[in-house]
């Protein structure tokens, strides 16, 4: 068995080796601030990879959601339907604009937004003449939501969809890239994502003119004029040319990173196949997730430990892990927000109570992964 000398991390950046060359290019051209050839190349690479005409890179995935909602005309008092099983960054941009979130539960087959709960929420909203101005659906842990059903409901009620694919770059649904089904799609390049620019994000849209508008808003809404002219509020959201250089190099190895993440998940699934109390995160037949994080649940009746107990025990053995997302409707910040449960009950809360993410860094060795699996088996058997 592997003798650990240092912590096996959950997920950390993995450089390709070419990042410095593109960073050096930015210095040679003296394009350090936002805009420059690296930004142009990074945006072109993202657009080509995701089979869209254009993409805008910005300072974070959160900024990308904010800009998408701004472009949809979200204002104070409007309602936005949101996945509850997610990180708060999916919701905060709605609060920036004064909108009110309504939380939609997950379902068991994807852990993503429940079409059943979404339909109930839309029916209630229509009856009250309070339809939402947007639906933010999160592809959690890189797994696709049931996009056919969700888009069909959105179209039926005339509601635009923002795909929060922050964790899902490289994932597909019916062989098409996630982030390209809704009116807007957003990605994140935070430090722990499948590729990183240390911090950054991107926005894609069905309408190419929306990307031009995104760049305008992200650049302080500066009009074309011989002086500084502004007709509307803007934001300082453009990604720097230096960080875009990191992104170019990361895009060159994205497929390798996705394949490695999927292999890590497959090894966990194989390693735990004979442990009936352990279930790895499911996947739709028509989807192919990037397996950004390898997530699992424990049968709480068979395993006499909470996920937090298991996480602490793993930490003592030099293994980093993470609890699943605590649902937004259970957060103090949103204690008064409406919530619509799935037909089988509050699925998101059940996931939080029984789930854990295991290490899935693309640098992890098979020996390290075997050590993690042995440790999990030992802990849950006691």
C-alpha cells in the first residue's frame, strides 16, 4: 500500500508546459492589460471547440452569468429560476441585479435540475402571472441536465435559459457541447476547474451579436468616440491578455484532461462495484460528462458514518475530499426563497446528506487512487 508523505489533493491545476510561451508572447508584445492577440486566440479556440461562432472571455464564470442576465434585461424585482444544488456563484449575479431566486430541486438520474419540479414551478408562476425572466440550469460536476425536457418547458413558457456549464467544459449532451443549448452558456477557468487561467470565465450565445454586446458591457460600456463616452452602466470584466495565454495552452490539452478525468471516474466505479453501499454519480445514456469531480453517495442506512465523518477520516490519512454542495434553499442567505421539490422529495438535500467528492486531479497516479479506494473501503466498513 502507498505510504503517504503529502496530501492527495481533490483537484489542482495541471499545466501543459506551453503556458509560459504564450505568457512571454504577451510580454514581448507589451499587451499585459485586457485585450491583445492572446485574448483573440483564446476566444477563437473556445468558439471552435464548442461549435459556436464566437465566445467572449471575462474575469470569472460569475461575471459571465452576470453579463448574461444583464443582456436578458433582468432587473430589480424580477424572478429567476435556479438550480438549488450548486455553488452560490450561480445565484449571486441575480442578487446583484435585485432579482429574486426561486429554487428548483435536482432529480436522481443526473443530480441536475428536475424537469418535474421546473414544470410545477412554471405552472404556479403562470397562474400568479409571475413567470421568471430566466432559468439558470447548472450542469453539476460536469454532468448534463435533461436538456430536452428543460428546453421544451422553457420554450413552452417563453423563458430564456442560461446554462451554467462552469464545471462542464468538454461535456456533451446528444454529442453537442454543453453550454450551447440555451440562450447563453457560461464556463469557468477557476483554479480547480478542468482547465484554468488561474481565474477567468467565458460566455457563449446563440445570437453572435450578443457576444459583441458582452465585450462592450465587460469593457465599462465605453462607446466608440474620441473621448470617454458612456450611455449605460458597464463592468470591468475583461480577461487579461496574460491570463488568456494560459488559457490557450490549456485548451491544447483539454481533451487529454477530459479523458483522464473520465478514466479516474471509471476506476472508482470499477473499484467500488462490489460495495453495495457506494453509488457513483449517474449519467444519462445520451450524455458524456467530463467527470470534473468524481462524486459518490453512501447508503446512509448501511454506512454508519456521515459524509463529514468519512471526509475527516480521509484527511487523517492524507486524502483531500469534499462534501457535495449544500443546497441553496438550505442556505441562511436564501431562507425565505421559494423551493420546488422533485416528485420523490427533496433530492438535493438527500445528496448533500449522503455524498462526497473524491480526489480527481489529472496528475493523480493509479497507486494514489488505489490508496484512496482502500482507505474509503476501510473507513466505511468500520
